[in-house]
């Protein structure tokens, strides 16, 4: 699967394995604290190597300018639900457990689409989503799930996600730009993943990661976080539990 338009080329990493080692050359805008999430630290860097046929890459000439990761997992195994409350963390753990045990997979889940800061605002994210849908379909799946991280939610961290999802434009599409891309691509907003990613550290660590003083108990707002971080000075820890939004994409297989 290869898509070419303008000077951009989008393909799977399986089609261009030489780019696997360059997946992280992108100048991304992820908040630093996300890199300290334990499941991210343990597994995310392995995704493109283990599942290159499910991951897509965009290049502008010789430069890598966007990446999109997804993973397959078995959604019908006893005790599992296709869209777990633990969202992103849970499906990534399931994908690697299924890979280790050699279990058949029934569905795929997106993990991220990251666009280089210099290429934002050019519609590349929607093209990457389309390429990911095509890649997942090429592997025989008819569904792509996505624990979506709404990209404007960080501007309103104290608004509950359920209230945020009810905010629509006059045309009925989500007010959030990234959710809107998914819905326009044919995705259906299904439910909230209330504990999709969890990052814990000491108040001192959080201050180092964010530049925000963690010198009081309670909810602390930090740049890039979708909800406040909960700080407990007496117990010397601060915990961030990020909600995401499950979106379901139906895919026509080739």
C-alpha cells in the first residue's frame, strides 16, 4: 500500500523497512510527561518493529514527517472487551501478549498518529488515518478501533470528558478537531476510556517534567494534560489518569 500526492509519500513500514529505525526522527509535540508512562516506556518503541504492516509512515523527500502506529489483538478472548476502560494501555498490552502466545487476532487498534511540527495544518493527519485504515484492511480486519486523544481537550482540563463530547458544531460534527477528523473519515464515537493512560511520579519529578510547581495537594493543571494531575504531598506522589475516547472505524477489506 503506497499513496503519493504532492511531494509526500505514504506507505506502510513493511513496504519500506529501511525507515523503521527512523520512525522517531519527527519533531513531535507530545508533552514530556507522556514518555514517562510505563506502558509507553516498555512497549511503544517495539511496535513498529513487531507490527510494521500495521504502521504507516509519510516522507517528504528523504525526510520522515509523520508516523501512524496500530496493533492487532484478540478481542474475543475470555475476560476481554473490545474497547476496555483502560484503553490505550490495555490494548497495547494485549497485542504483545497475543504476539507472544501466537494467538489469532480479531481486530486492530490505532495507537497514535504523529505529524512533524513543521507539517501540521496541511491535512496530513487525515491522510495518515486513511492510510492506516487501508493497512489494517489489507491484513484482513474489518474494524479499526482508536482510543482517541482529543487534541483540544488540554485547553479545558477541568471539563469532564462526557461534557466535552457533547460539544458539537452547527453541522453536527465534534467540536474537537481530532475527533472531527475521525468522524469525517467514517468513524463512530462509541464510549469514553476513562483510564486510558496512567502516569505516576513524585511531585519533584512532575515539576521537572512540566515546569509547574507541585507544592500543594489536589488537582494541578499542567500544559498538555487533558485532565488535572492529582498531587498528594503527604504520600509524595502525583498521578495523572488520562481519559481517551473510543472511536470505531468500519473497513472494507480488499
